[in-house]
C-alpha cells in the first residue's frame, strides 16, 4: 500500500489541499479532539502524578500496541488504482504523521515516567498528533458526502 500512496505526483497536483487540511486540523476545537485515547492520556498523566507508574506503563504498552496494530492493518489493506487521489495520498500522510506523533508521545511518556513527566509537553505533542488523526476522519467523511451527492445527482 505505501508504494502506491507515496506517489508524490498525485499530491503535488493539489498543493493547496494540504494547506487546507492542515488549517482544518489547527482550527478544530478541543471538544473535537476528545476520544477515548485522548481522555485516557489525561487519566494516565493524573495516575503518573500519583505515582501509579506500573499502571501507567501498562497503559502505554496497550496504547502503543493498539496504534501499531491499527497501522499494520491499514498498511495491509488493498488500494485500487482509481482510489489513489490527492485526498487519499494526503490522508495517508496525515494518518502516518498522527500515528508516528502518538507513538513518539508514548515513548517520551515512558522514558520520563520515573524522572517525572512534563505534562504540558506531553499534551502539546499529543494534541498535534490527535488533530491530524481527527482531521483525517473529518475529511474522509466530507469526501464520502460529496461522492454520495454526486451519485445521487447522477442517478437522477
């Protein structure tokens, strides 16, 4: 999958699209970032503050495993040639950046667990990654809505 979706020429046909998506990600409200992983990160930071390091370490392992399994499943999925669009390439890039960002946050969290975690740095880095993952979902839905409208108009 990554060979097809790393096709830079597809994304280069619409350089403005990446800017639009990144602006969308930046303009998301904090309420839009809320997912179970986001909420659990806050709980894990609280638990770390209370010295519950074993519990936090286990949570980090679970979340890392979840991100890695999801990414592996995504990479193993088939993509047909007609599905390779500028949106698909950028979605792939943003998804990769979001997953890598979360994995870096979790690695930093684990690395600094014993010495003390900088909560604001962890949250800031997680927010960047979370915004990318959420905007991929939003744009995917918007793209599907446009396709549905096209198909409905074409059928009439």
